[in-house]
């Protein structure tokens, strides 16, 4: 069984607050098929999407400097859709033929299904963490470590929790940098004083600290996806109120709904 990461940690002054305005630090979905829109209708909050970072792919020259031959690997580990996009982008640009026998190990079912954009999806070739956690994926990787050569596309300078776990389990793998994240302008958006801000990467916290060094969290709820993001929030002297993934909340949307349900229940008891 995969270990759960954490559930909700702290709350504002030990009380549960129902947020009415929520900032999701990701790009706005191209269509209405987002769990956040469903939650907004169900619980009556106003969602705002604004990515604190943008992704930029490295070029062929930078890739060659890493001296990594993708053809020598039998399995790819994907921990995000960005990793999927830039893996296949660099393969196309470099005219690297990806073997039909290549196996794919993904952090979640959503990332696994995203592969359909690039490959013929076959269950025997695609594996994913059932609960969307690093521990869940690590269990699967451990089972296959004896017969696979793993490559893991990642962002420049990323501190990967999964990679640390793989080292502990003595799983041989190679990280290859295929993209980098760059801060977007966030001041005008954050100044609107949202009741809740959901973070998905440490670099988003870095952007907040760099662009708004005097920012005070006060009663604003902070949500964190992943231990690295949570740690970045706490190291920046902020408070984590909503945490994902966990056993009962594999996604940030699920963790947010759990928080909203708990908030409304507490409100009714008063």
C-alpha cells in the first residue's frame, strides 16, 4: 500500500474558513472540463486561474550537452504533462525514434491518459500510481527495477521527491533536463486579496517571495500540492492549510473539496 502524504495541516487560528475567492496558480483550462469549475458551481466560490510560472523547452544544443541517448533506455518516468510534452518534442526535433516497446511509468492516471496524444495507449506498456502519489509510483518502479533502464525527463534545477525515493530503493535511473520554468508577472493578480491560493510547485512560492517580498498571508488559505511545495511554503514562513496528495485526496481539487466539506459542516454546528 502507498503511504499517504498528508491531509489538511493547519487552519487559520484553528478554525475552518469557507473561501469565496480562490486563485489557482495554473493556466486557465481551454474548456470547461476542469474539476475546479465543477467545485465552483457546487460550493459557490469564484475561481481565478493565473499561472505563476511558464514553461520553456531547452533546445537541441542544450540537450546534446547532457550526453544522454534516449534510445538506450527501455522506460520513461513522467511526473507531469510538461515532461510528456517536452520528451516527445525533443525526440521529434532530434529525429529520435522512440521504440514501440518503450514502457511508460506515470505519476497519475491523468498523466498516463495524456500519453494518448503521442502514442498508441496499451495497458501493458503504461503504468501509473493509483493514488497519484510518489510512494504509489515508487512501489511500481521497484517491481520493475531489475529489468528496465529508466530515464526521467525533468525541469532545470528541480528537486524531485520521486528521484530521492528511487535512490533509496537503489533504482538505477538517469534524469534529463528538457525544460525550465520561468516566473510570470503576478503582482496585479495577488493584490486582489484572494481567500485561498493553491500552489503546485516551489517555483511559484519563489515567484511570490521575489515579486512581493513584503507579502503577508494573514487569513489567506494556502494549498500545496506535493511535499516539496509544502516545504517551500513553510520555509518562506507561510502556513499550509490544505495539502495534497493524500490517501483520500489524490489531487488538489479533491483536497480542496474535502476542506470545503469540513468547513461547511463546522459552520452548520455553530
